[in-house]
C-alpha cells in the first residue's frame, strides 16, 4: 500500500497533497476520487500504481459522483456540473440555490436507485442556511433544512435509513426514507461533546450496516453499530479528519481525507501531514459506489 510510507499504529500516509480542505472520498473503478474544496481541486489516486491526477474546478467543489452514462457529476458552489476528466471541463447543469450565494455544496452520496443526496452549508459557517437535497426523476428537492454545516448524507445497506451530521451541534441524525423519497421519523442516532471529541464530519455506512463518522478536530474516525453505540475508534496523526471511503485492492481498506484548514502555525508544525490522505484496514468491506441516474429530473441512462 505504501506510497509515502509513514505508518502510525496501523494508519499509513498514502498520498501527500496538503489539502486545505480534503473531502468527499469515493472508491470507484480501482481508484480513489476526492476533492480539495478550498483549492478548487478534484483528485484521482490509484493506489496500485501510485498514479495521481488533479483537475482544477471553476469554483469550490464539494464532491464528485459517477453518472449512469459513464461521466462524472460535480457539486460546485455554483451548482451541479458535468465533469469530464478527459479534458478537465465542467459543464453547468443546474443551479441549486440561486437565492443563497453565501452557501456552497458540501458532501453527497448516491443510493441504489440512482438518486443523488447532497447537502449545502453556509460558507462562513455561521448561518443556519444549510439544506439536504434529493435529486431524482421529480427534480431537486430539499428534505432537511436549518443546519449550519451539513455532512453526509449516508444511506443504510437496505436503503431504508438516511444518516446525516449536524456538525456544529455534534449530532448524527437518522431518518427513515419513505418509498417516495421523503423523510420521516428523524431521530438522534448519536451525539458527542464537540469540545472534547471533535466535530462529526462525513459519515458512511459499511457493508455490515455500521456507520463510520470522521471527526474534525477529533484526530479520529469512529465506527457505530446500527443502534448508535460506538464500537471502534481509529486515531490518526492529524486532527482534522473529514471522511473515509472503503475500497482498495482488498476491498477493506479505508482511505481518509483530512484538512489543514483552521490550523494555527504552531498546530500546523505539530502535524505536518495535515491535508494528506491516510489509509488503514477497516476490517470490513464498504458499499459499492452507485451511479447517478437523474439530474434535475432528466434521465441520464
């Protein structure tokens, strides 16, 4: 696995990128896709060969997801774009929040039906203007509102539960997904003291139905059972851990994106690898990456 080779307690630094705000890791076709939101970068890293490609987006980019027709969809501050890795182009498809110029898109997932779920947030991280959206054959619709920093969503293995984080509040929520894609029975799945444990960032669900949550300012990734009990904690050598994706040649390697954003010069000196990508053995497979079937109501395939 080693590319840069530093190992700490089973956690290995596999790619040095120094991301200001690394996010959105996605395991797809034997490669790890992720973004650096603040530096407007899309990255693709192939662990088996060490190949690393980078593209520059025209605005802050929160995530990329695969499309049913083989292309890629990118969530930018300016809306949804088709992204073509072959020539690096971004083609605008849909404005998500025309009346909220201070918001940006932040984190996403795709369910087995090809529906895209994604969040927005206040770029200044203070106004409760963030929403979570569902994009399907009926268009793009908000399903959760009133959050400053949204993270997730993540979908359970049976497709019946959506998890999302209210990061500043320190809460991870679970919602029942109705057959029509609306949400019901919102409840707190888990909660932490952000002052001592860090802020819950990107969640994912593994093949066993357990929820992994990365913690910004918490130096770790935690795994929760389906009933919300913490069952494991993986410590990293950097404080700002944003999200993991599980994949790799063995299908059980967790790749963690991290961030240097918000670190003082003194803290940065203590964690010189902040913003790099790390890997560890998750001990379990992840869920497969699903492809987006619709954009703003238009069928892709």
